[in-house]
């Protein structure tokens, strides 16, 4: 990497990127691992505190590099212990990051884009429109900041045990910047999460699935939401480009290429839309005998939503139909609803560009 006058944000670089950076300034590549450990394992952002770097390098770094994070502008804690942060990434845009503590784990849900371009009908992020991709620094910066806010503890006692890319945005449409962040999450000299504890969720960007297997084969979740193309075309419009058969084929191939046991399918339960017995039976035909796990998500309402949450009895009937066909099915507990931190409720603050849904001025409606 060529050194230029603009400082490099080291947060944008995974291990290979850091090695190239140090080589470019005439330093040995092992500096990359040292810096990565300071920043991501130990949560240190001040070069002068990085005591195993040479004195010269500590003096030089601030002139050519920096560590630039999003800025936390608001923090909310739910009565159930869920945390939500609103993070400013530039003068007009904010994203949201959520931490969900459970008995045996702590899951951080991060965003990959400012807004989203996919227009899924039941998702409030979609209604905000799309502004831009997040940089690697802005993606991994969410993990760094949340770890700090939760009290940064080294691997053994850390509070963040899992990361899911289920916040704002479609990660497979920003894989170029998402992949280095994923590699940092799983690197033992950074967050050390292990690739099964990092889950990328996609609405079904089929070509991105094979790329993910090559770039960083983490756990994969797929937002299915409908068991036939007619319905999925309507509520998850990217289905018109990549229909269900193509999507599922890419999924089964992913389990082999990424050596993972199964794909998690997310299915938001919309009253009277996709929650009938017939829908459940269609799903069984798609998934029976396949390496698939179902995650039923009760719809989370938001202002202006055109849908309602399925009745509890309908969700149970749906689950039982799938379970009877030996499809492992869990119903996701709704968390953080009182602070609008639940699935599909993340809106941040998005200056939409050239889309028919325009964000309301100052629309931090979730907070
Ligand atoms: N674009 C990616 C990442 C976002 S994940 C994807 O679609 O997978 C966010 C998850 O929450 C997805 O499964 C999404 O379909 C679901 N979701 C969106 N809106 C929701 C809502 N209002 N209630 C419940 N779940 C919702």
C-alpha cells in the first residue's frame, strides 16, 4: 500500500490490509498483528499506549494513520437488558447497533449499510430508503464501540459472544467492506469469535452467497418469509431477480463450500399474509430433509406498517407443522421492543437518495 498524505484509517484494514500498510511504510509485517491486538483484542486506540511498538513507529503513526470510529450519539437500554446505540457515521447519517444479552450468550446486531435498497415490505429500515454502504471501519467500529461500552473484557469473560449482521442494510450488497470486518471478528488476535458465532443475514442476494464462501465462510441466515415465488415477489422484491429455487440451491451449495451444518431461514410471521397451514405445508416441501433450521419471527410493528403480527395460536400451528416434518423450528423471542430495537425496527437516520421512500426530516423515529 502506498503511503499518501491522507491518513489511513487503520480500522478499515484486516490483517492482510495492515500487513500491506506496514510494508508500505518500510516496517516489518509482524507490526500488523501487534496493532490488531492492541486495537481489537485490547480495545486500545491511543498509539502512544502501544508499548511493544518501537518508539519511532509510535511517533510516526499519528502523522500517517488514525483510528476513526462512528460517534455514539444516543444510548438506550430496554427493561429486558437490550441495549441500542445510535451511531453517527457522517453529518447526515446515523446507524443503529443492538446488544441482546441472554443467559448463555450476548449477541451484537450490527448494521452494514446506511438504510437499505431492497424494499422488503414489512421492514422499517427499507422505508427509510438507502444512502450508502458503510466502510469496514464503520462496520467493525460498531463492535469495537459496543465492546467498550459494555466494559471491554478479554476473550474469556467477554459480553459479546456472537455477532449477527441483521441490523440495517443488506450485507451481501456491501461484501467488499463487510468481508474484512468479518475476518477481524473471527481472528484470534482480534475478537476471536469463531466463524460459527458470526452470522450474516441476507434477503437473498444469490451471487453474494458463493462469494461469501470464498471470502469468509461464516454462518448464514436467509430471510425467506414466503414459501412460493408469487408471495415472495411481493414482500421480498429481490425475489423477482433471484427466485426461491435459485436461492435455495445457492444455500445448499454454501453448506458444502463453507462446511457449515445448516442454513437458518428467517420467516417473519405476518397475520393473514404468510402464516396459514398451507404456507407451512409449502415450506415443508421446500425444506424437508435439507440442512435447514427455521426461525419464526413474530412481526414487529412500526409506525405506518401495513401488516399485523400473527396470532400466537397461528404461530404455534405453523411451528408444529414444520416440527412434525423434522424441521428444527424456533420462535424468536422479541427483545428490546420498548426501545424499538427489535428485528425490522431499526431506522437510524438516513438521508435517502433518489428513492421513492424518503426519510422524514430528522426521522429518528425509533428513539
Ligand atoms: N438485509 C438482511 C439483513 C437484515 S436482517 C436480511 O434481510 O436478512 C433483519 C431481519 O429482520 C430479517 O430477517 C428481516 O426480514 C427481519 N425483519 C424485518 N422487518 C421486520 C419486522 N417488522 N418484524 C420482524 N422481523 C423483521
